C-alpha cells in the first residue's frame, strides 16, 4: 500500500537527516579502509537516538499530495513513526520495538501487529530487513556488519565519499561513507 511505501521512503530520508556534523575524513591523503570503518563505528556507537520531523511531497501521474512525518527512534530497541496527510488525517502510524510491532494503516483503517522477527518485518515492509537494520538506518548509525566471509576491505575516495568494497568469492558488499559526517549513506549487496 501507499503507507508502506511512504514508510520505506521515510526511513531513508530520516537516515540522511540523522547525521550530525562530526568532523570529516581527510580526502587529501590515502586513508586505510580499516581506519575509516573504526571512525564510522565509533561515531555510530555514540548515537543513542533520533527525533525528526519533516514534510514529504509526491507528484506522480496517478496521484499527488503531501504529508507530515514524525519519527522518533531510541537505540537499541524502539521506533515510532507517524505520517499525517492534509487536514491532519492519519495516513499511518507505527510503533516497532525489538520484540513487537504495531502498524496502523489509516487509509485502509487496518492494524497489523506481531513479533518483530525478520520474516514478519519482511511481510509488512516487503523488503528483507531486520529490526536492528531499521534502527541503524533511522539513526544514521549503520555499520559494516554485512560483508562476505573472509573478504578484506578495499577503500578509496570517490566523488567526495569514501567507497569501501568487500569482494568475496561469491558476493560483494559496497559501502559509501559520507566524508563530512562519517556515516554510511549507501550500501549495496
């Protein structure tokens, strides 16, 4: 549904908003990827929560509109999201903890609830994601947990970001670290 798509978009937008200036990486010299990873993980460990408010505008051929968004996350175990449409109409509300989730779809007037297992979150959000990953995305504290077994990192500055590549025999993982905020801003597997 539209509310679930808005939820996914909100997570990405909130993750980008969550990054507070922290002193960037020095792109004028060759930087070891392990050093960059240590600095990113140190910054991430220091984050305890995030509160954000914003506005989402959509302009599509079939539908246009705007909504207000409120997100609050407290590491390591809770996330609250509310999306409100025109005239204060509740489009969606969600409360997700490391144990349970409660999702209200205001457009369909339905409630989904259950355990916050990876399989349940996949069914609700229609993407492969675990609760910890959601909290990391919203608070801007994603780290380098996902990587091919035994792969050593390679890194270089590319277009202002620090690019880290883990090349395994069967898969690769790529991370783009925001130079200024020392936060993972993109991940590809």
